[in-house]
C-alpha cells in the first residue's frame, strides 16, 4: 500500500489502536446470553435419508397411497348420506403396520362427542333471541356421527376395529408388510348437519323456497397419514385443526335427485348421463372463453328448477388421480358458469356454482377470481396441475382438492357493501389458493396450521394485490402489530399445534403471512425469495413437508442464513421494536479532545507531543458547532499527504465531509430485524439505507452508526414504510421534537 511510504510504523500502530471502534457493552444486568443468531440445530430434527439437510426429500423418502372407490347416495328428504366405500391401502413405507388408523370426522357431531364438553360455557351473553334460546335450551342435540354398518376385508369377512372418538383403528390379523396392499370396505351413513345453524365445514343450507344447497366434505372415513415424522397422525379432530391426508386415486359415484347440478373433485366421467345437450355445448364454449365466464346454467334456468322437485335420481361419476381428498356440492338451486385459464400453455377450467342469492356479486367476480388465483399462484409456485378449480357459494370458507366453499352474499335487494365484495374476493382467492397449500404441497394441517394457512395467506395477499392493487389485505406486517405487541399471556409461538393456541387467526394466518411478506419484501428481496419459495413448493409437490423442510429449503436455495428469522418469528412471541436512541454531532478540531487524551493515556502517550499530527473528532454540545471548528482542508499534514498521491489516486477521492453524526439505535424489542433508515437532508433530499439484521450480532440492545456528509442531516426515521411490524413507533424518529419529521411519520402510521 502506498500509505506506508508516508507514515512511520509506530504512528500506524498508535492510530489504529487509539481510534479503532471497540464493541460497546450495554447488555442489561442479569441478561443471559441468548445469541439471536445461533443456528437452529437444537430445534430441527437431524437430517437423514428421508429428509435431507438441504430441505429436499431424501432418496429414501416414501409416502403411503390410499385409493378409494365409493358409491354415495344423498337422501334429500332426510338429509342423510349413505356410503359404500372400498379402500386400497398401499404400504410404501419400510415398516410393518400392525393396524391402520382412519379419521371419522363426523363423530365430532356424534351424541357422545367430547367436543362440546371441552368448550367453555358461561352466561357472558346474558340474553338470547327466541331462536337462539330454542337452539340453546329446547332442542335435542344433533346426532351427526358416523353409523358404521360394517368393516370387511375383500373376502367379505368382518374386520376387528376400535373407535376412539374421531379415530378408528382397524386391527389387522397380521401386520401389513412393506410394499404390500390391503383392501377393505366400510359401509356407513350419517345425518347431514345444517352448516348455517349448526356450524361446520360441510353440510347443507336450507332456503325459504324449500330447497337446500349441499356442500359436502369430510363425509367418508379417510385414512390417516403414516410417515417418518409422526408415525400415525391420529390426533383427535376437535373441529379446529384440519386434516392430514394421503394422496390417492378416487373413483366416486354420487347419486342425487335428478334435477340437481353438481361439482366435485375430479373429472366428470358421464356428462351425457347427467347434463343436457345444451349444457354440454355451453361447456365446450366455456373451454374456449379465456376472458369471460360462460353460463352453463343461467339464473333464469336455476329459478325455474327451484320451483319444481323431481323424485327421480341421477348418478354422477367422478374420477380424480393424485388427490388427497374428495368433496362435492349439489343442489337444484345452482347457477353454473365457467371459463378457461391459460396456465403456461395448458387450459384449466375456472368454475363457479352458486344460488341466485349470491348474485349479482357471484356472476361478476367468482369465476374471474378463481382464474386470477390460479394464474398468480402458478407464477409463485408451480403450474396448477389439476384440470379445474371450482368455487361454490356457501356462506363459509373451506377448501378441498379442486373445489372450495366460499361466502359473500349480497342483501336481498342485490345491494352489497365494498367490504362484503372485498371479503368475497379474499375468501375465494384464499380457498382456491389452498389447492396449492395443502392440497398439493401437502403439509400436516392437524399439527402445523401455519404451514398451509400462513403460506396460503401470504400468496393470497400477493394474488389479491394483483386482482386489485388497492385491495386491503389485512395480512401485511402492519396488520399484525396489535397482536404481536399485545398481552403476552394470550400469544403462542407460530410453531404451536392449532387446537391449543389463543387467537388462532393472528397466530396461524396473519403472523406467518406477514412474516413471509416482510421476508420477501424487506429481508431477502423478491428475486431470492421467489426462487427459494418456488424451490420449496416444487420439491414438496404431492409430498408431505415439515416445517424444517421449509426453513431449510429457503436457506439452501438463497445462500441466506435465516435461522435468526425462523427462531424469532416462528419459535418465540418476541416483537419488533427498534428506535433512534440518540444522535450526536461531531466536528473537526486540531485540539486534542478529552476522550482522545484519555484513550492516548492507555498507551502512555501524550498527544501534546504530536502537534498537528492528528485530526480530532469533538462532540458538539447540544448540537452547536463552535466557531473555531476546522474543515478537512485546514489540516496541513492532511494536505501534504493528499498532495503526495498520484493523479490517479487523487481522482478516486471523495469530497471531504463537512458534517459528522453518530447515531445510537436501540432495540427494546426481542426480535432482531434490519434497520431501515430514512435520512432527510437540509435541502429536502431524502436517502434510504438498510442495514441487515446481522447489525445486532454483537449487541442486540444497542448499536451505533456514523454518518459523514456534505449536507446537514435534519432527520432520521426508522422503518418509514412500516415494513417490519414495529410495535412502538414513538421512538422511530429523530429529532423527537421535530414537528414536521415526526408528525409526517405519525400520519403514515395512522394510514
Ligand atoms: Zn385457509
């Protein structure tokens, strides 16, 4: 280096030691060192041949397959469903299975269900309407549990089984060996619940015209997941935490009144038996309509249909491969429309089924929102692999493969609020989006609600903003501030099982969604994030990922150490709070300052022996720069040094700074996060700086930064766009008493 030519060695030693920055220690007394950047080895399972350290499935990864052949009959008069179900269970694992576990979700509504027993009751609402009083005090409790008529093997002999609430164990005579299949059948029926008056994710809605719309799901005994992380996933269904299901092939025949219109998971096998020639023709038109939906059944036709009632029956036959579940919707009341969506050169159908009560909102938005959702999600994950996605109007929000049930009902006169319209667009985007998480990227919903709800709410947010850039999503970092900064006794980490958390919505939906949004926008940037997120999605398409597979994939594909982020946001209830604690101004002087003398004393050195040698930084008292402050050009030795440089070296030099600031950032919040800083200069220009979260690695409470500028700085504002979910913004601006900077910021906070 050329600098050696000029300086003598001892001064180099002195100057580096004298003026080097040393980490300051401001750690509160009694604080144990919980390094926020320590790796997650203690939290994640050790990688192995089934799940690799990169987050991808390993070469020994296996999963079970379960195929169903079902004959289902709906009795509209009694609202009962009857099923003959043939199951083929493929044991692809390397384990011998002594028994099989089956989910009986409807038993949550059985007479002896324990679900109501664990619900707290009180007279917190000390009054009832006549309707609620009747429901609460006069009505017999509804018996909606499964009636299992028989469980037989494929020779027709009875199998031994045990039912524990919502779970049924089939006791095998001899263990099922690896690679073997087991065939058996279950015959069952149950009373369908009214999902409007009795609640639920499946059931019927009764209309004053005497007709019902049926949205039927979780309606047949379904195999539990067996895998290398849970064994059998047979945690009870309490009504909240959703389902863990295996992939398989479905062949389902559904017999319903002949005047019903139906949609279900899978492809219709017998359109000629169940559709009119006209309807088939309209479907063909819809397949070519990429801009607007085409009516298969118009409102006029639907209104005509609901005035009559046939006693005849029709059987609809659907087949679906590689799905994890099956659901259907059926009613004579339904209008039906469809349009095509271009997914990377392949046509997929976007379809809606709704009663006239959903109009005019539904014919305007439902199918278009389905189409937009498939397009947007495909961009961020993988090309939607199924042939269709259906949105059914049902005053709830619930998802199944290729079909989902959504709310959004206008007033009787057809008017509706913007809020209702927004809610409907939101729920359709969300539920159709669930086709990706967890219907295809098939995480364990019973155990980890956030893996489908959080990831889905995040992609939903991006899709909604694409449908309408002014959409108010409610899933952004600023939307989670009140929750994260609230009463800690009511908050659980995201990494919690859903049945056991307070504030389920913020816990499993908003917070993970906001976390991923800020991970994309603020921490990783869309380019790195999107590649990694797509990598995770494609690695685990049609497989069962765990949280570790997600965390690892996001790091593996981006070269970012995000352990601090997962640890803070997913495993703790810490929140973000970063502020400007102090701003000191400095000026240049040739007189040794007290702190310089102090520092020199340590090296047994008297700065008076080196007149003119050093340039001292002196702190401005109350921000006032004294008259005799120097500028860089006043220092003879500096000038001589600069003169000695070659023309090329000189050309590379910057103009000497005139203003010097030392800013102390404080972090009262437990989360480490990047510092996003907006600096405003005296001439009104504004500059942004972003310091990575690692700025807190040596001291997570306080950190200093120096700003050397030619223009005076008039304000510092932290997180000006509210990207980091900072729970207390009163410490975000300097100067605190600067009315303009701070009130401008406060306005933004309110917005
Ligand atoms: Zn959801």
